[in-house]
C-alpha cells in the first residue's frame, strides 16, 4: 500500500512540474540564428538579415506583443517572413485575432513582410462562417499606413532585385486536405508547379511552405531554402529522440524541428512562437529565427 502511495505522490509531483515548466516556456522566447551558404545567393544579398517566425496563434508576449516587436526591431531585419498560422481559426478567438493583426501591422514600420499561408489562415479565408473575420483580420494589416509593404503570398511569387541579380520568394497555399488529421495526402512537384510555376534554377528561390511533411517534393520542385512551421517542435522534446507529438496528431514526427539538408537545399523548421488547443511545451522554448547568408 505504501508503495502505491509513493508512486501516486511521485506522479502528482511530476505532473505539477510539467505544468509549471510548460507555463514558464510559454512566457519566454529565444532567437535562433542560422547561417546559410549557397552559391546562388547574390553577393549583394549576402549581408541581408531575414527574421522569420511561425505559429504565433494569438500568443502575446506583453499586452500587445511589445516584447516581440522590440526584439525584432533590435534584430534590424531587411525583410520579415511569416511562415503561417498567426491567428487561430475559430470565432471564439475573434478579438485576439484582430489584436494579432494589429501587432503584425506594426511590423510594417520595421521592414517589408512576406506572409505565407498556414492552415489557420486558409481555414479563415475559406470557411463561410469565418470569412468576415478573415476580411477584418487581413484588412487591418493591409490598410495599415506603415513605412513598408505587405506581400500576402497565397500561391504567389515576389522577386527582390539586388543590383543585376535577384532572389525569389514563393508562398505555397495548400488546400486544407493536405493538413488532414490521421492521414497524409501526396503532393507532387508537378502539383506545386501548378500553383507556383516553375522556378528559375539559376536564381536563389525561397519557398514559404507551412507544412514540412513535403520536404522532398519542395526540393524536387526547385526550392533552395524552405521555411516551415506547423509542427510546434513536437510540443515535448526529448534528448536524442526529439519531438514527441505533432498537432496532427502524429507521434515522433520525422520533421519536427531545426535544419534539414538534401543536396544543396535546406529546410528550416521553426517550433513556432505559440500554441493552441493543447498548450504544452516542454524543453521547447518558442523562437524567432534570424537567417543570414555568408
């Protein structure tokens, strides 16, 4: 009987520790820097700084996200890339979605924003009962009178010219069926080309693709740098093993966090800045990414 009591006490203490640690990690964030090497990057672009974040999900560091805003200002980015899932796609989050839109709009005082589509943006824009909320959300950002421009990349491409060279930023907008729970739909390079066209292999091509599961197809399509999120780092991260569960849900997802390389292409997968539904983070501190080129 005493053994069972001791086990129960240990379990209760463990649960309390996990809850407290998750609460702590949801209140802080870090900056993770990646240095990218690729011969296709123009010399005039090599000193540029890109700030990237994903999966904010209406998380606020400070009342209006002033802590995130201050940190991004201090990083002095040349461009800002949002890799999807800034709001939460349900009507209960209406007010916080508008508050998130106000925060994103203020980023336009810092640099141009290249906004990629996540499943939550897609859901808001597509589902009839959320369309009015989406129009208000994107309207706040689009109508903000900032110093810089917003580029909402729903299957769109923007070229950035530097001297006589350029890089391209593509935003892939996948249908919601590609985020289906408990299954994985195939995505071919040809289907990506149908949405985005065929990239110039002689130019450096950045692809914002929220769902990292299709890494191989993104590379075969022609992406040099892929920026993804969606998996939240696996929520709980174990030493050596990595992420435990994705929001899909999927146990021990193959693509969970960090940098993945194949040939000359790289995918950088962020663990995001927030959570929704299951608000759990252990050994998984939220992050802003800073990408530089050598």
